[in-house]
C-alpha cells in the first residue's frame, strides 16, 4: 500500500464514504480507515429517505437539492460497484382525520409539495392498514440497503488499495502545520467521520453532540404492502413477509442495548397502524450522531488546519451524506465556501 495521501479519512460510514468518493471526483488521493464496529449508526439504521417528515409533516430541510442528488449519487455508486442497494419506493401516510385529509388536498397542489406528492386518497386505500380517511402517497422516497452500500464501497476502496482496517488513536497522530503523520501513513489532511464515536475524539469533544438512541424490530407478517407505510412508525418490507419497523427516539439513553420499553413502544404503534399482529424476529438498537441544533457539523478544526470534521448526520444520514459529501469536498479541496448552517465555526466560541 502507498504511504502518502492528500487525505486520510477516519470512518467509513455514510459520511466518510461519500466524502471519499467526492474528494476522488476532484482528483484527490484518499485513504479511508475504519475499524468496522457492528453498532455504528450506519450499520444499524433503517435506511429510509423521506422528503416529508415529522408529526407536522413538513418538507425536509433542503429537500429540493438533497433528494434529486441522492438518487443520482447512489445510482452512480451502483454502476461503479456493480451492486444494487438503492430501492426507490413510495411512502404512504394514512390520515387520522377529515381535517388532515383536507389540508393535504390543498398542500399537494402547492409548488412547495407538488414534486413530492404522488397522490392523495380520500377514502380507505390499502388493505391491512388502518386508513379510514385515506392518506397521502409520497414520491422521491425509498430506502438504501446501507450495509450493502458500505460493503460494496469498501470492496471498491480495497481494490484501489486505499482502505485500512484499523482503530485510529489520536495519541498516535503527529501534526505539523503542513501535514500529518500516523504510523507509516503521511497525509496532508486528516478528516474525522466517526459518527457517534467522534464525541470522544479529543480534537472535537468540545462540540455539542446530542446522541439519540434508536431501536428497531424485524418482524414477520403474512401480508404485503405496495408502499412503505409510515405513521408513528414505519413499516418497510425487506423480503417476502419480513418487515423492518421502528424507530424509537431516546435522548436520555443509559446504554446502546435493545430495551423492553423500546420494543413495547414500537409494537403499540404498529397495533394502531395495521390490522395484522406481527411476530418479532429480531430487535436491535443504535445511537444516532445528532447535534444540538440538528444540523451536520463540518469544516476545519479551529486550531489545527490539517484536521477536519464531517459529522452530525443525525436521523438523516442517507439523505444528507451524498449532497454534503460533495459540498464538503469542494470546501476541503477547492476552498469553496461552506454553508453557514453546517459550518463548524458556529461553535468556535465553545473551543
Ligand atoms: C435506529 C436507527 C435508525 C436510523 N434510521 C435511519 C433512516 O431510516 N434513515 C437515515 O437516513 N438515517 C437513519 N439513521 C441515522 C443514520 O444511521 C446516521 O445518520 C448515519 O449512519 C451516520 O453516519 P456516519 O458515517 O456519520 O456515522 P457511523 O455510521 O457511526 O460511521 C462511523 C464509522 O467510523 C468508524 N469509526 C469511528 N471511530 C473510529 C476510529 N477511531 N477508528 C476507526 N474507525 C472508526 C465506525 O466503525 C463506523 O464505521 C438511523 C440511526 C439509528 C441508530
């Protein structure tokens, strides 16, 4: 393996993978280091991308830019690796009242929502779903099989001989104003993309990370749906009669373990959403790398200009990582300005 690179990226989750690809697009030489932790957010996540979210059903931040780009990006990666991982699929959200139905009849025609709404149904539409008032069918949505994507990209980096399976230890890093030395590897810049684990990195532990635990179930039911169903919980068919469902949100979690409370919460919401009673096959948990203002944090370290960060993808890594990987590559490699909402400089006063 070569020993000198322009960039050494630490972490090959959604953040590190996209940044590596986009830096390479600009002609940079990039090495990626990852230690393959099973419980990384990217390995646990459901993988949904959904342009209209939340209890109040608002358009996702920057949706008009992020959604078209993510489809182009993941399809390009499918072509590059010869593997399939992007599944474009509509999301159906049942209404709970006539008022909500009326609200969506109006909203669906507005320029703000038109490109994300496939149809609005005013009466029961999907068998097995509790939707007496109909629902809204969203488009530009679906899910990414994240482990398949990350594995395919890791194989691609390995073929280039630029992947290092190792745990990065900050105390081993030697910095000068010109470059960084890590063992035998020399790099002009080191960019940390460590997700939730990055909160313990001594270069960035002053940032306001606010990790959010999430739990998911894999269940079996003797049914099928023409869309991902989403109200309170999502129900995503991953293979015949097997569905992924969740997730919970817990800001005060004591651990990373699946809990009885989390399982009960998901099953209760499923009961309100579906006619079927599912049988649980698997229960798992992870912790999302969220931040105080729910925006990514990215840019150069305030003191060490050889060190950068791409973190804080929170609940939406599948949606955010493609466009922001490109945006950040432009900033790191071509000194293009960074969007203020994600710029690490908004927190420099905490350093
Ligand atoms: C239950 C749950 C459900 C979710 N559902 C969705 C969803 O449906 N849609 C969506 O978009 N997002 C979802 N998310 C959020 C999504 O998983 C995250 O936004 C995203 O995966 C974060 O990616 P990341 O690359 O920043 O971090 P991570 O995925 O944590 O990746 C960091 C990588 O860095 C490696 N690493 C860390 N430290 C070191 C070190 N010192 N040395 C070497 N390697 C290191 C880790 O092994 C890991 O591979 C969910 C998260 C959870 C927990």
